[in-house]
């Protein structure tokens, strides 16, 4: 999951990045979820993509670290 800010930049929330269908900049950034629900967020599409990549990298490294520890 990734943490994002609502458009007011005060309220923060966590969202399941696997459920994001589209990210549009109109000029506000709008996330559309696979459920059809929409969220207006303060982050740019590029920032959201970077957060998703960083989250997935942490998951992959954690899985790899677990495999390495089991071999020891």
C-alpha cells in the first residue's frame, strides 16, 4: 500500500496500489480505482508511480532477504 494526500494536502490516507486502474492529471490528479471510485490527490502521476515502484521494490527485497536467510 502507498500513502497519499488528499487535495487539501492535510489529510493523508493509504491506498492499495494494485486497485488503481488509471491516474489522470486534469490539472488535479485523479485516481480511478477498479471499483470505479475516484480520489483527488495532491501527488502528481509521476510521484504516484515512484511510490508504487518504491513499495514494490521493498516487497521484492523483503522476499529475497527471506529466501537468503532460509539458506543460512
